[in-house]
C-alpha cells in the first residue's frame, strides 16, 4: 500500500499549493505529477480520488474540522495543518479506507515533513476526535438498523 502514501502526499501538496496560491487545482496537480515524475497510474488515480473527495465536500469538511477545534479558530490554522486535516477528514469520512490507522500514520508523517512534531500532535488530536465521533455515529446507525429488522 505504499502507493497510497505517495498518493496522499501528492494530494496534500496539491491542496497546500491550491490553498496558498488560489490557482486551478488541476493545473497544480499536473505540475506536481510532472515535477515528481509520478508515472504509476495507481498513485495518480488514488490521489485524484482524494482531491475529488476534498473538493466535492469542502464546506462540510471545513465545518467538521472547525467543530472539533478546541479553543482554536479555523482561520488560525496554518496551511500545512489545515490541508492535512482536510485530506485526512476527506479520506476517513468519504472514502472508507481499508486501514484507517495507515491514514493517520501517513497524514502525521506528512505534517512532520512539512511542519513539525508539535503540528503533528495537534493534527492527530483533531483528526482522532473527528474519527472517534464518526465511529460512534456509525455504531449508533448500525444499532438502529438492527433494531428495525
């Protein structure tokens, strides 16, 4: 599953540059694919799925992140933290990855690479809270479905 780690970093870089520069995300994505010589279709395909999930659900993703920021406002998040959270939330909530733990590991590695350990701890705390909440809601939904049968 090393391809997913590369795909996550490619998607993160695209989101980061898009947020920072405000340019066309497809053009930014193509720049990174060319610059990093990403030739594997599996990497490109998964990174595009990630980007589509973020773009399609951006208002809901940002609202979810803001809901779980304790004593912090969304506008105060740094570019690295904001876009790492967007990517993690999109994947965990909308793509149902087979290994959610791997998503956490890769997102935190990205944050450590482009920011620092303190930022990674912050992102981990917020992302964990969101994921725990999602898991609890899904469990409740499953129980309601079972009762209805």
